[in-house]
C-alpha cells in the first residue's frame, strides 16, 4: 500500500526533517471507523524509532535555540493556523454525520436527505 493517503498525507515517520520508514518497514492498518475499510498503512514506530527521533531532536536543538524568538513565533503561529484549519474541517465533517441507521452506525447527512 502507498505511503500516502488519498489526500497526499505521508504516512511514514517524520524524523530529522525527513519522512522515513519505521524500523523494519513495520506498518499498521489505519481503518475507517465507520466502514472498517483500510484507508492507509501507517508506519508503526518502535522504541528504536523513538530513540532516532529523540537523537535527531537533540542534534537540531543547538540551531533551533539560536533561532530568534520572533522567527520561532512565526513558525508556531503558522503551525497553529494549520491545526485550526484541520479542526474546522473535522468539525464540519462531524456535522455531516447525523442520525443512526438500522445498524446503529451514524449515517451521513446526504444519505438522510435522499431518504426524504
């Protein structure tokens, strides 16, 4: 399976400024909780992967600590904008799900409208 979702999100680990495979290429299936379908395979990090990430962060820290506060603020504010946008998208998606079908699972709003 691809290392990217249909929307282009890379599902590998991000360590040391790059997307990398998990140790041994291990992955787990990311399933749609509604349908149970496999959406993507996602890298399954091990303790060794966590150690690599911590080592990469420690290596990057001296340069990051010399970055002027105003520049760091700009980076964090940009990240916050991205997170807020994702939260709005998730919120809009949850509003599309309403009611429960005979299976007890939520049904999309568009399905309910077509039943009128």
